[in-house]
């Protein structure tokens, strides 16, 4: 069988009749197995004869009554589809476990994308994955741990996007990641609205320049960027930002970025971080680019900000505007 897609089967509750499928290739989109939009589907056990490597991606999306992935225990590896995914588990409201995927091992050439699975508490079952093309974890309301990814090593060709996971308190499991690429939006690391996240320490293995942007937004328990001490430079995303830091109400310091040096290709955008007292950590930045809003430097509503002396190495012309507004404790522009 070249590939198998089951999509929009409104009354399909099981996969009886597929017990003889032993292997799959992939279709023109690079997909080997896609099971999506089957509101009555409760079991994948008929696929238990499927064995070995999928040459394309595996996608389980929008199956409202699917509790587990039992039946996929024989899959040992996956390829990559044209959208960039190797393994996509998304929009399965009562799915509680990925344990049936425990035979998948080695490196995924594409992204691991886990989104909108509100009952999933961990990534248990993915312990044998040793490399990723990219990592996308979004809107998993109960996700508490990603420690199952602790075997992942080396460089990700894409970015890491971790957003709206309200129970995730750390990034433990990513200690083996040594370098990041960037996603299609140009972001290398994007962390947003992880309300219990207190630490980025697990990223301390990341070294060298990020080819894309660093975005840290609305993580209310994060007090520092500790873990990013090895990052030596920042690229730029499609919005033209190199560093976007916004609405982190407990953040006190960005000193972890002290190894960043040279010219930033995009803008520096820092806003609504009420406990941030200085920009210490950016002393190595020598120039700024501009973003799509026309800014090179945007500092707004950082209530405790007292000093921008850390920008004193910035030289030359800036392609965008400098906007410094509503920072009530900033008494001098020394540093510019």
C-alpha cells in the first residue's frame, strides 16, 4: 500500500478490514498515514499488523473519540511530508497517551508537532527518538512534562515553538539540543503563554548563533532567560524582529544573553515587562535592523526599567525608528 488516508469518515468507529496492511509507502505530499476528522473513530487496533518504517509522515488529527493510539506499536520510524512534519498529533480532545508510539526510534527528519490535545499530560512513548527536524508544542492544556524527549541530541534544522501549555513548568528533556534552525516564520525559539514555566535551563546546551529570532512572550513565572548563555547571535523573523520580549510580568533579567554579539539583522522589541530593570546582557550588540512596523528599537511600558546603558556598543545608522515610551523609571538615554 502506497499510503493510507482516512479523513472525514463521519460514522467510522473502527478500522475493521485493514488488519492485513503490513507496510506503507507515501503519497505525492509525503504522507504515509493520515487519520483525520473522524468524529466517531475510537480504535486504531486494526493497524496492529503495520510494521517497520513509514517513508512519509504520520498524522493523527481531529479524532474526537480517540483515546489511545493502540495499534501503531509496530511503527519504527517516519519520514517527512511536504509541510515539514514527521509526526503530527493534533486536535484529539480525549487522547491521553502516546505510549503506542514507543517503537519509533532514531531521528525524525521533520517536525514533531503536538497541538491541542487537552488530556495529554506527557510525551511518554517518545523516549527512543534521538533527533528532530523541529519541535512544535502548542495548546496542550494538561501537558506537564516533555522529559520523554531526553534522548534527543544535536541540531534541530527548524525551530522550537512552545506556546499555550499552561501546566508545563520546565523544558526538561531538551538538554541534548545543541543548536537550532528556524521555522517558516523565521523564529528559532518561540515561547509564549506557558503560565507555569519557571525555567529555560534545559536549553543550556544550545550554542552559537540562532539563525532566526528569539521570542519570549507572556510567561508570567519566568524570572530570567537562564539557559541561553551559549547563544552568540540572533537572526530575524518574517516580522523583522530579532528579539521580541513582551508581557513577562516576573522577568527581572536578560543577562543570560551576554554572549550575543555583533549586529542584529532585525529589531529589538522589548515591552510590558514590569520588573525588568536594565538591558544588561545586550552589551555585545553592535547594530540593529528594522521590523515591518518600521522600528529598530522599541521600548515600551517596562515599568522598572532604569538603564539602557547595555546598548552603548550600537553604532552607525538604524534603518528604523527608535521608540522609547512609558518607561516611568528611565531617567536617561545614556547608552544611545
